[in-house]
C-alpha cells in the first residue's frame, strides 16, 4: 500500500512539497478547509483567523502552547478543485 502523504524535498533547495490524498467526498474535504470550527477539531487548535483568498492569511493558537502562529501567502483556492498554500 502506497502512503497517502508524500513529501518531496530536493537537496540544495528551500522548497518542500507535501501532497496528501484523502479518502472522503471532495465537498467535505473543502468544507473542512474553509470552516474554522472543523479546522479547530482537525488540528486541535484555536483558529483566530482563516482567509482562503488571494493574499489571505491565517492565525492559529495551539491550545497546548498558548502562543499564536500565523502566516500570509498567496494561496490558490478553487472550491472542490484545488488547494495550494504557499
């Protein structure tokens, strides 16, 4: 059985590609990425901000650590087709 999560890293480059296959309906996968309540359940963290749009950002607060983690980027989010987080 082939792993569902694949990690690709090349020597000398600062890029890391993580690809994951999910065995569930496509609509549920995208809803899980868009709905802060589902993200909180999935990641075990408090979602302070979640924007799935061009130049969107997110801010998470892990329950066990008490600090926040955030990121901005240029995600590509096409409902029921594609999620790319840079």
